[in-house]
C-alpha cells in the first residue's frame, strides 16, 4: 500500500514539474507551416503574349489558329500607324508592317508545317518579303516627304476592308491548309494596297516595288490554288 502511494505521488510530481517548465519557457506552441511555393508568374503580355506572339499555341494547342492571331496582330500594328496623307510615306509604312505579318506566318509554317510544297513557299515568301521590308525601311529613313496628298483616305478604306475580312477566314486543324488559306487572303490585301500605290503614289522606286508585289503575290496565289485543288 505504502509503495503504491509513493509511486502515485512521484508521478504527480513529475507531471507538475513538466507543466511548470512549459509555462515558464514562454515559447509558443506549434505554429502552422508557411508555404514556400512560388507565386504564379504574371501573364505574359510581351513578346510571348497571345496578342503579340506569332507562335501562340494557346487555342487547343493548334498552330493553325496562331496564323489568324498573327493576321490580327498585323492589323493592329497597321491601325496604330498615324497616316499623314502623304501617300508614298503612308504606303511604305503600312506595306512594311503588312510584309512583316507574312514573314511571321511563314515562320509558323516553317516551324510546324508538314507539306514540302507549303514549306518551300513559306521559305520563299519569308526571304522575298524580308528583302522588300528592307527596301521599304530604306525609303522611310532616307526619303523626305513630297507632300503628295493624292488618294487621300484610300489606304484607310483599304485597311478597313482588310480588318473586316479577317473574321471570315476559316482555319482547321491542318497547318499547311490553313497557311495556304490565310496567305492567299494576305496576298490579296497586298495586291490591293500595291494597286493603290500605282494609282496614287509618286516615287518611282515605290511604284516599281508595288508592281513587283502585285506580280509575286498573284503568282503565289495561283500556286496556292493549284495546291489546294490537288488535296
């Protein structure tokens, strides 16, 4: 009996001592873990953003839709140009941006296309239109405005028509076919702008370039038509 009493008293003393130590230490109890997971990165609105990225694959992982995104981005760039009513200068600025849209779409085809004919056409378009962009930029940088206001407003009307046509373009899951469809529409836009330059422009170099654009674009449209009929 006496031994059991001593054992119980001893256990009670140990419990009291441990309780006092915890209280006296003042240390806080267990704290919830703090997450070290990184925050989600901000949405990319720069070179990799949906509206600016010609390689956007955000729509069903399908590059065909990126072609249409590239067309829309091109039109947004063109709409941002402050027209001066100097036809030669306005044509050069707008056509340079229009060509850059074709270059971006051609790169998409080169990156993801399967058909050798379409990839060869994409390589040719990219190379030719880059050379013409360089010509247009040299004109923009080195040629003073002539004050030519002939054809005032026709380029704006042409752009308005381009913008409305983008929504009607149909793309599918096949990048090669989508490239042919959209590039045909793009070339038709370029032909219309070049015809306006022939009718209203004054600079002989730009008029010669406009004629080349018409000829090249029409030949490539015919090639696209033949390819599409063969499929």
